[in-house]
C-alpha cells in the first residue's frame, strides 16, 4: 500500500480525478490514484463527496471494498467507520469505553463536481474559487474540509 | 505503528534473514501428501524463498533439496517432473510425513521433535489436510488468525444459515449448549474481551463475549510458534493451520482438520476445497484479478464483504488487500490486537535468541519436553459468566472423553 506523502510540487489548480459517471450506480464508491496516493472517492448519504485515504489506518485493508453505510465508508475487516472528512467515527470491535477513534483520521481532499467531472484540490492552503462555466452549478466548492 | 526496519526484520524470511533463521528452526509444511502421486516423486516445492524439489534421497527416504531455477519464474512455479534439474551438492533437508502433510526441516543441525498436538496424534482417518495460496507475506496471514475480533465483522452473515448444512465449514455450528448459531453470537457481541497467555508452544488466546442473561461465550484459540494457529471449527473438528512463507510476498496456508468423534469425510472436504482452487499451485479461483467475486448487492443484504459465504475468501481478501507486505509503519493497533502485539514480541525475542546463539530460549526446541506438549485446547463454549473458565475446559473434556482415539490432556 502507498499512502506516501507526495514528493511532486503541489498543484495550484483543481485536478480532475474522475468523471461523475464513476459514482453512478447503487454504490457510489471508486478507487482514485492521484499524486502518488491511493485514495477512495465516494458520495455519502447527504449527497456530499469524500476523497479519503484508500487503506484502513487500522491494519491496511482496502476501503474500496468498504461497506457504504451510515453516511460514510465502513471497513469490512473490523467495522471501523469513516466519514467524508476521513475522520474515524466508530471502532465497534474495540471496548465500549475506548475513545481511540477520535485520534484516527485518514488524509482527505476537497472535492467538487462540475460539468460531469469530479475535481479535487491537492494544493497548499484552502481551495481557490473555481472557474465555473456551468450555469447550473454556481456555488463555491463545498468539500469535506470546507 | 512500527518502523520500516522492524517491519522488514519480522516479515522477511529468505536465507540469511533474522525471521528466516527463526523459521528454519522449525518443521515446515512443504507439500500435501496428495501432491506425491507416485513412488519416485519429483514435486516442486517453493518454501522460505528457496526453490526446492521433494524426491527420494540416497537412503530411499523422502527429502527436499534445491532445484535449478531461473530468477524470473513465478513464486509458485511448478515445473513438470521432466523439467526439474536437481542442484548438485545442495543441502539435503529431511522430510517427515504427518497425517497428510510432508513436513521439512530447512535448518542446520538436528531437527526438533514434533509436539504431540491433536492433529499429529489423531489417526489418519480423523485428519484431513489441504492447502491454498494467499498472495501476501506470511505474517499478515498469521495475524488475522490471532485476531479474535474480526470474525464479528469480516465473517458476519446478515442472515444465519441452517447449521445442519454446515459440514466442513467454519462458524456454522450451534454455539455449544444453545440454539444460537455461532454466527449470531459473533454478530450480536462484537467487542470481545481478549486475554493472551504465553504457553510452551506459543500463545493461548481467550475471547470472552459477555452475553445477556449472565452467559458468556468463551472462544479459545492458539498461536503455535512460529507460523501456525489452532482454532475450533465446529464441535466436531478443530483446525491447525500453518501460514508457510513461499517467499516474502506469498504464502500457503496448510490446514489439518482434526475430528474428535467421527472419521473425517475426506471426499466431501476435498471436493469442497478443490472446487475453489486450481492445481497444481492451489491458487484460489476467487482472487484479486476478479475482485474476489465482490457483489455490492450481496454486501448490502447477505454478507459483510459481498464475497460469498466461504470465510476463507474473506480472510484472503483482508490479508491480500493490505498489499504484498503490510506497511506496518501506518497501522494503528487497538486493544483488540492484543495477541498480535504479544506475538510480535515473541518473534522478536526469538530473533534475538537465534542471533545470540541462545536457542534454548526458542519455543519447542527441547527434544525431551516438546513431545510432552499435548492439546491444545481449542473450543467454543457458552457458560455462566461466573464459571466460564471451568465450563470451557469441561466442554473440551467432554468431546475428548468421547473420542475414539487418545485425546486425553
């Protein structure tokens, strides 16, 4: 697995990572590789997009096969659950009093859908306003970190 | 999280590696007896990063020795007998057949004795052996076997099967003394308390699932040093399973299914497993190249993984999806990983013992004491929460007493 830090210069523009078609179907989850990172793209139950690290931070199982439920992705190995910001929200195999999940967060990137494309911001700092030619989608990007 | 240096040290097993040196102090499953089909066999064996052949030695006994190999051949390369060339002057490794498995000793000096585990002392009629390929490092394959929590998730069935249709399958029995299928116990009580105890053979792992009505489900499983586990499969059978390195990035599971009461129905057991594997390399038909037959609809309604009812496929997906060698510099172990943490300490102590020549500190190296090691207890029981320890032992004793072969402990 490689969730290695990227070594290339950070991009200064939004980058297309998938077409919106990749998330059509009953289970909107897709693998994405960008800037040397293995990521998983999904749409949660609120209709928002998430782009988070692909491998479970517990023992490294592949979240592309995750259960798409409870407004996020759940690892099939031990049920760890992640929301679109990459935050772990549950560790249902750990003892009831465990708060370990609060300290577990996968890398995540701001994502926006525009003109049938899904774009992600991998640059430094907060995402810039997007040049928007799609009249139906005039709002500023709302990513998981926004 | 551990350092890359430590991850390399505990995972890599080729000749002249620290963990490889530990493995070379133990008998290793090299081939199934099923693979030896005639009196003058030449069976390719890929083990611990070495390219070997199982054949008759000068004395007429089966031995392992090196075969000529090219560096670009596949990890599980399996040439036909007529294409096998033996390397002249290579070391000759001893081979011992035990209940369907050819064990080999790749170390120097005198091999250790075999412990008297149930899988070795049961008669041949009561043991069935099989193997299968997992395309990942042996340690992550072993670690899923000493991780009692994952069964509540990875192997969860959203509906329970009829246990009467369960012969030869894991987790399909009724939990002892109840009408609850084990699958239901695992699903409803997903946060086991895990106790880990060191034993002369490795680790005893006790998982307690405290249920309602003052009852506790007790599941006792074992780690057998260095690469095996011993776990219950049903009330009738236990599984002893080695995770044998082929090289750093591939391993075989070798399993001995041992039955207490009735002889094993080997034809059913073999047919169930041959249907899921291709020979001669025992590669599973469901694998990374076909996404393990992953079905999102099934994942929603029937199984936690969407990969069918065969729990072996779930395990295979989990360990292969981590990558060829799990990157443990990025892991976050929890309290549920207590046995994994303990095992790694044991392995590091063993590496140190080999490096400093203190071999007596390795488990099961004493030729007098090792044959006295019996059992181990591997059992599922449901008991009064006050009495779980005694109840777990009692339930194991019941089947041992009723057993037609000597299963006393």
